[in-house]
C-alpha cells in the first residue's frame, strides 16, 4: 500500500504523543516515589499531598493520549476478529470503517462533554485543592485526548478507504469480482 500524504503528519503526531505519555508517566512515578520515600523512609514532616494531585492529572493525560494513540493502530481500540477473521479483506475493511465511524461519534461526544466541563470550570473559577491551579487545566486533558482520538480514527478510516481502492483496482486489473 502506498503512503498517503497525511501519514507523515500522523506519524509525527504519534511520536509527540508517545513522548507526552513517557514524560507524564516518568514524572508521575518520580513524584510518587519521592512522596513515599519522604513519608515512610525518612519520616519527614514535609507535606507532599500536592504531588498526588499532579500524579492523578498526569495519569489522566497519559490515559487519554494513550487511547488516542491506540485509535491510530489497526485493531487498537475496537477489534472484532472473532467475527471478521474469516471474512474477505474487503468485508473486514468495510466493518473496520463502520466501527471507526462509531468511534468518531464516541470521541466527539467525549470531546463535547469534556469541553463543556472545562467551560463550567472556567466560569466558576474553581481551583484545585492542593495547588490552587485552575481546575479547568486538568479537565482539558479529556477533550484533548478525545480530539486526538478523532484525528487518529480519521487516519484509520482514510487508510481503510485507500486499501479498499487498491483492492478494487487490483480486482479490475485481474478482471475478477472479489467480494
């Protein structure tokens, strides 16, 4: 299958997303380790309760970006190989495209609800308990992840359509009628 023009941008986005996940998880693990060491080993009176707030936010970021990254992989989020494994490649692609359209609808719903939640947090001026950071910042990870998921799912749909076109042109050159 020849590369489509959007593949280079999609690969660059995937690399950036992988780095976001690596950094978020590394910082989360480091903060948790420092918190545990100070609390239990050194029995320090230093209050690291703020670190838990950041770790939870970083985990949400990593999960949402990770879900988006999985959406860009074949069978990454939704896979029904038990049903489609015995079907022709054309039928598999059609089912994958339909499934990915459903995933886009889900991503749009998550994006809209996350966006609305951020708007409410901005309007209320709510801040986090430990750090007094505007709460909408942490909530923005949800629509961000949903947006990225939609982008990667569109990428999968375009890949499926391109492969369907290749199958059709291969069928036409062979003069056959594959289903």
